[in-house]
C-alpha cells in the first residue's frame, strides 16, 4: 500500500517481468505547454532507447475523470482535496502501450474527453492533488531509475518539482498555430481557432497557478519544434539521453 492513502500507482506486472538494464538509470524530464508535442516525443524517445515512459498529465486527467464520475465539484478545491486519496490510479509505463487504470478500469481513452479537458486544470491546481500525485510520480521514477535503465517523464513541472535532479531537462515548445493544429488532429476537431483559444486559456492557467506553475528552468534546454518533424525531435532527445547515460555510467563506474 502506498503511503498516500489506500491508492497506489505502479508498473504493470508485465513490465515487472520484462528484461531490464542493470545499474543506475537516466531520467529525461520534458516540460512544455499543451500541444507542444511532449507526449509523442517522450514516448518515441523512450521507445527508441528502451526506457520506461510516464505521462504525468494523464495522472491528473485520471483523477479528474474519477472526480467527475463520482459527482465531485471540480470547481471546489476543498471538495476535491477531501477525496484526494480515494481513487487507485495505476500507470502502465511501456512506451509501446502505455495504460491508465482507475480502480481497475481502463480509462486511457475516457480521460481525453472534452469534459475532462475542461476540468483538469482546476483539479491539477489543488495542492493536495499535486502533493499526492507528485509523490507517486517520484516513486515510479526511482523504480525506473534503479530497475529499468531509466525513464522519460513528461508534464508541466517535471524539471522544476517532480525530478529537478534529472540528467536531461528539456522545455519543449512550438508556435501557437502549430500547437493548435497538432491538438486539433489529436482530438479530431476541425475548429483550429477554437482549439488555439483553449490552449491559450490553459497556458495562462498553468503558468499563473500558485502551486507548481509551468515554467522553464535555467538549466533546461529549450527545444522549439515548429519546423521539425517528430522523428527529428525524437532523434535529438535520444542523442541527449545517450550523452547523459554515458555520464551516469562514468560517474558511478557502472558497466
């Protein structure tokens, strides 16, 4: 049982039995606004380098989905905080098939609904929610570092709060137009203007919240992806990962 209430977040049984690299692992932290390509880049890099992958945004979406389904007023921080330990959120971290389960239910598709999208920023701003999920994220990162060769983690506060010790820190961004086009394709919407307006709204909310706002650290590499293909971005992240992995091996003497 996790120290945070009666819920837990962990790797799947299949991942626990899969072959893993020995020795210390590398942590790749990727932050950035919505639509910047974090998920596709992080998954691609993790897959190429055979590392685990964690979408922290999906965890906040999973909690939001549960809150909406259970009649919690997501606009009331006190109401959200009162149930923070109740849902059991389990993340599958295989980049080829990442999964999200809440109380045993597969919610990977449901958490991408418009309703969840409209409510997740408010829920993720509740300090108690962030405290619980950040603790779980750190547990998974520590496990992947020691048992699976490393992990690629993406979100909005990975370099600043969740894993400031990460060997690779990247701030991924793109033009507003490119981000809106990408997100519209993801949600299968033809209204790019409305999508862009929603992204701007989320940017403002995420960057101005008092707890763990979206920001770029001084030691994070800013990677502007507007004119790059996904394969090019993945290759850049994979190269940075290789360089960092070499540094970890040299500094620890691991083989």
